[in-house]
């Protein structure tokens, strides 16, 4: 089974539980942030990569913005589609795709991928050195020249301060690739799904370089943990980094 299918199996089963997670409670403030700092307008086409159940895309649609939500998991997308249909939200659409294989014929004015919606979900057998560069190239190609990108990713500085040499030797953390390895499970009984997950963290200089190598002009990288978004320095032990970048004209 491929790494993508591992993540897909997990999130398909976890979809109806996702909105119970503690990190989803800041949706309204996070959408306010997206509108302000990505300079969103109602005539723009917006891409939400790794949209999950579409909590940001749906709220943007409620406010009149045009959003395409893309995710690997059909189960997560079905949750978003049901809400959009029930509320009559006509400016949001949902598409199933793997971020590492995503292509589009129509360019977007703004792109965001937050809460590890795409970057960092390496899976068991993926190559951490190529996985996220591939996604960044796909996002670059999907963005109109002059368009803005926002990402949040796991903060590897926290991992480095958290793990010990015994964890490295046990395979829980790989300092060469800044990846965590863990068992993840969801569901019960016959519906229980368990996967071996590898999630990649980033340090600011590396993320800055990856964005520049892809072609972006970096405008900001700092702290960006869910529930505490802001244009601010990173705290060493917080969960996520935030990056904002621009595709040159």
C-alpha cells in the first residue's frame, strides 16, 4: 500500500471526528487572518490545498469568496460537500487530489495550505527531501504571477528540543530528515484504522530556502500555531511555523 493510501485510509475513517479536534476552534479568527494578510477579494479564485473538511473554505464561501478545496481524502471532502449543500454555498467547490500530483488548467489568485493540510505528511515510505518540494512546485504552478501563498507547517525546533537520543535510536525521530514516526489510529472495532505515520518538521532557514528555490519571494516566516496565528517571531516550542510568500510577476 502506498503512503498516500495510508493517509487516505486514515482520514477517510477520521472524517466525521475531525471537527472534534481541539485545534479547529479558531476557524473564524483564522479566516479573518487569511482575508487580511492574503488581501482577499471576492473576485479572486482561491485554492485551499489540503482543505480537510473545508472549515476555512466554507467560512470564506459564507463571506462571498470563491474557493476550491482540494484534499486527498474523499471522506473529508464529503463532510465539506454536505455542509455546502445544506447551506446553499455556491462559491465553494471540492476536488479530490494528491498534493504531490496536483495540476490545474486555471490559475488561482491566492493559495493557502494550513494545519499540515499538505506539507509534512510524508507517510511511511515517502522521501522527505522530495515530497514537499514537489508540493511547493505544484502550488507555484497553480498560482497566478503576483499571487500570494500562505502555509503553516510543523516546527522542527520543537521536535529537536523534545526528543532524546534514545528516541532517535528507537526510530521515533530522524534528525537527518526532521521527521517523526508514530502509530496513528482512529475508529473502533471493524472500522478501526491504524497507520505508521511520518510527519516532517521544518526549521525557518530551510523553509525559506525551499520557497526561494521553488521561485517564491518570501515575505514572512515566523510562528503560526493554530489558534495563535499572527505576523510574529516563532516561539521555540510551539507546534507550527507560518510562511507567506509571493509568486513574482
